[in-house]
């Protein structure tokens, strides 16, 4: 199957990494099912995707924490395109905080957005992905690899994401579906830029000065890795949760 015939659903495609993933698939002529809550931003991304080669673009306003909206999203995607090749579970939120900062509200928001929603989408997309021998790419985080007291619940949700990614391999493989995750280090997007003080950001950037490239990754580079994992070139890759941080995590353990 070439990329131009692919139908790709990207959650959280109204900005940031999700928008970059959508744009890259657009440049390869894919048909896109884009979704987020911000209609204006989603339309801007859809317009850019159409201008850059997307075969067809569907925009669905949906809150991933509401299962009925995810049902509608998948139904609309199948109704419009007749199939689904790739599900990119990208939508996510970051709420920083240690144990003392724990609240039920922040716990529920993080778990329902970052864990429950992608898992439910995997469940309802499975039969469609089985029909195309398609695949899933999940957006995890390098935070899943650290014992991280300051982003305690967020990192826990990404550890869950990695666990789901690996634990579903056997079930999905029976239907010819691959599943992988990428685990980025900090990337300059709203989630990153709005969550840290300038001083904290400076500290993080200094840490990344020792990475392979001496900088943090870009959204385009994250999209490249997602695109590769979703492509037929990665047909023997499944169940991988790939650190994507220029070697900072691995270096910290040597
Ligand atoms: N940037 C980083 O440093 C970094 C590092 C590691 C992992 N990640 C992961 O990468 C993914 C994308 O992050 P990003 O940096 O691109 O963040 P971002 O710029 O804040 O974008 C987040 C996206 O998720 C969507 N979203 C959030 N809550 C939603 C909800 N309840 N329903 C529907 N859509 C929702 C937002 O859309 P609307 O606002 O339109 O709803 C937006 O499109 C996340 O899973 C994040 O955890 C990011």
C-alpha cells in the first residue's frame, strides 16, 4: 500500500505535534481525519494540509474524553473514507505536580485524556485497522522512563501508554495490526511552552545541550518518526516505545 492511498486519523491535530504529523501525511498525499476541540485552529491545519497535497480532509470537532464523541469520530471517518489505515493517538495534556499537588480533578483529567481516550479509540478502531492491516502510533513521552516526582501523574499516564502499546501487541498482531509509540523529550509546543516557567525551560534546554544534536527535537522531526513507524518500511516493527530525545535519557543511565 503506498502512502497516497492511506487514510490517517490524527487526534489532537489542531496544533503542535499532531498538526505537524497531519501536514507530513498530507505532503505524501494521504487522506486525513483531523480532530480537536478548537474549530478555528483545526480548520487552519486542514487548510494547510489541503494546500500541501492531502487527498481529502475531514474535520471533526470532538473531545477525546467523551466516548460518544470518539464513536462519532470513527463513524464519520469510515463513512467519509470507507476505511482506516493509521490511527495516531496524539491528543494529550500535561499537568505538572508532585504527590502534594495531587487532586482528583487533575488525576481524572490526565487519565481520561492521556490513557482512557487512546485506549478506547484503539478498541473501536481495531476492526477497521484489521481490515486494512493498518497500524497505531501512540504519543508517549520520555517522562515514562524517569522516576519523575514533578510530573508524577503525567509521567504515570505515559508509562500506561507504553504498557498498553506493548501489552496489546499479541492481540493486535493476530489481526495483522502493528502498534508502536514514540517517547519524545521536550518539544517547543503549547503543552511545553505553557507548563514551565522561563527558568525551568532554561534548565531543561541546558540539559538538552548535552544531547546528540545539542538541542531539543522539533515537531517536524517527531512527525518524521511517526511517519516512518506508520509506513510499510516499518512492517517488522511493533510493540516498540521509542525514546526520542537525542540520547539524553540513555546518557543519564550510563
Ligand atoms: N511537546 C512536548 O514537549 C511533548 C513531549 C513528550 C510528549 N508529548 C506528547 O505529544 C502529544 C502532543 O503534544 P503537543 O506538544 O503537540 O501538545 P499541544 O500543542 O498542547 O497539543 C495538544 C493537542 O491535543 C488536543 N487535545 C488536548 N485535550 C483534548 C481533548 N480533551 N479532546 C480533544 N483534543 C484534545 C489539543 O486540541 P484542542 O485544544 O483543539 O482540543 C491539541 O491539538 C501529547 O500526547 C503530549 O503528551 C509532548
